[in-house]
C-alpha cells in the first residue's frame, strides 16, 4: 500500500510540474517535428535522414539557379515527396549558356507555366541509375515529353547534347548533374 501511495504521489508531482511548464517533453518533440498547418513536405525538418533531391540541390553551390527556378515554379514540395525521382540537374553554368535574359524572363510570375514545363522536362518518375542507361533509351518525363539517352566515347548524353557529369543519390531518387539545360520540344 505504501508503494502504491508513493507511485501516485510521484505521478501527481510529475503531472503538476509538466502542467506548470506548459508542455511535456513529448509534446515539445512532436511540435518540433510537425510542420506548420498548410506547410508541405518540404517544411518537415529531419537532420538525421539522407537528403532528398531538393535538399541535395540546395546544398550544392553549383545549382543555385536551379533551386531558384524550382522555388519560383512552386515545385519544392512536389520534389520533396517520396518519389522516387530521377532529376537531370543543370548547373549554374548550363543556365548561363542560355541566351541573355532567358532565365530572368522565365522567373517572372506570368511565365510560371513555361518555367514549370521546362523544369518538369528535367524530372522522371523512377530511379534511373547511371549503370542502367542504354544507348538509344527513351525516358518519359513528368511534363509528358521524352528524353533520349545516348552513349558515345565513354560519356552519357541526354538528348545528344547534355553530358551527365556526375550522379548523386538522394533519399527520394537520384540526381544526374548535366552541363546543358534541356528544352522540351514544341510539340510533346
């Protein structure tokens, strides 16, 4: 009986203390891991797991233009989801090869549809690893278009011009760094 009274007293004391502090340790931990209401997948904070394709791109100094474009097209949440995705990620230098003013023009709010179409032309659903690419392989893209993989002189090309210079795994797919921006054909 004395043990039961002791346990009840300690429990009551703990309940009192947690009520006075305004939150329990469990509630505080849950609050930190729960995104704000209405926030998408990208708002989830997780420093322990492998980075997703967006987080990998954000961490790359060579992909700041791509990250800016993904944010402007409101695609951060979509690309932060489970996927799996294969992203053909043009470098800043690839974007710099476009005619002057092209990137700035595409970042305008009234050009969001064109920007989204171009960005979605760089994304496939599924994981296409470098060792699985074959010469002449056609891969469907999220925007409804297709890209073609070619292999020549030990290099892998996308649409005959963009060279895959590196491949980086992510928690929700893979990123293939490319040296050119892929432009979707006028009629998909």
